[in-house]
C-alpha cells in the first residue's frame, strides 16, 4: 500500500469529512494552492505550518499540516493519487483507528486510492523501464523493471522536491533524474558538484539509482560527470545516462563527452533517445553531434534506448543489430493511465 500523505486531524474532523475533502482536492494545481496561501513562502515551507488546499470544484478546503520535505508540488501530486480514496482505504492504512474518537493532532496515513497499475509494458526484455514524469498523473506500468522520476531539473534540490510526490508509486528499481532538454535542465560544474554533494549527504536514499539526462550544458564537464558517477557507484547506486539521439544536442564538445561516457565503467545504462518531440509514431534514428550508432558498439554500459512506446522496441533491436549494437532493453517515454 502506497502512503501518499500524513494528515493531521483538525478540530471538527470526521473520517467521512476528511475523505470527502481529499477527494475534492484531487487535481488541485500549484497555482491554486499558492493563491489560497498568500502568507506562505512556496520555496521555504516550514514544518508545522497550515496550508489551505482548495477544492478543485465548488467551495471548501482541506487544512493540511506541512511536513518535512513537503512542497506545494508534492502535496498536489499526492492528492491526485488519492482521487478515489474511501474511508475503508484509510481504515486499512491505519490499523486500530477509532472512527468515533478521532483526536485533534492525530496523524493519519492516507494511501493512494489505487496502488497497483493495470498497465503493462510489452514486449518482454531484460530491461523494461519507464520515464515517470513528476508533473503527470500517469501510472507506472506494473511490470517495469526500473522507473525514473523525471522533472526536467538539473538542480538537485528542485529535482528531489518535484519527485517527492511520485517516489512511492515507482515500480522496480527506483531512479531519480537530474537534467533535461531545457534551460532548467542544463548542466554546469556547480550543479554537478551539488549533485555529487547530495549523493554524499544521503539525500537520495529513497532511490536505487541516479539518472542523468544530458542534453544541454557547458563544455568541459566530463570530469565533473565522472566524479558524480563514481561517487554514486561507491555508495551503491546504479547510474543511468540518457542523451538526445546519439549525443547531447546542446553541449559544444558533445562528441568528446560521448567518447568518455561510452567508455565509463561506472555507468550501468546508456539510453539514447529515439525521438525528438516524444509523440512520434515510430523510432527516429537520427544522430547528433557527429556521433554515429556504430560508436555505441563498444559501449561499456548496457544500451537501453528511450522510445516513445514499448511496442517500438522490436524495430529498434533490428536496426541496432545492423549497426553492430546489441540492445539490453528499453525505456518508454509515453505516459500511461490505468
């Protein structure tokens, strides 16, 4: 059972009222929560503060007590997973709870309304992975061997905060991703040092692995990346690297960087993205920055391309075999719903 929220009982609460309020708040947006709480600092929430979570439709609100590592984004995400919560769900998550004698300040575990996705990935492969967007209401396929919390942020604290809402719903080996194909996902030396420090400080203990979405950033970052990879492996994390097509499109020395990445023994998986928009009706085998698919033939890591839909994997196997590359599985980008 996935526990999504820890709710603090407020004066006048009943289990029925709590259940109804949580259902009414499911789908609330960050902007709506910010507007309802003008006195709270969204980037500096303090443990114990009371946040009003407005109903998505109609009048009313839930009073929520801020807990460690909460953000408005994570609270919204958790509430979405509780959309169809019932009193029986809450009772099952709180053995011994007395409905008639709820005590003010009592802490209630609020589980996801449905903890198991009915969606599966196909075909079978050694690695069947899934990109779980932190801003999506999707379900992680129940047979995924690994799943990645993707926010698009390179800054480690931003990525951690955004992933909080979905970490408990990830299936298989759980990864958190840093980076993305946008300005907020661009890497530089300072950010990579911050990631290394976060790894060493134990901030990523909820995960089994760390993913790096390397698409944009400064030149001359190979040593910084290798330090982060080595630190992660020494602590026991798996390391996953994905790039835009065959190489990062927004890094000037991408070809030199790829030579380093393909030879790095601290990387467990390398995942070239076989799409540009993420809505293609087949794999896009374009290359970038002068790096060819044949360059992947001697890759130290397992090659597991990111593809729009899992059904495109068979085509990818055939194509890469012609390039002298053996694939070890795939990672689906498209989001799924139960």
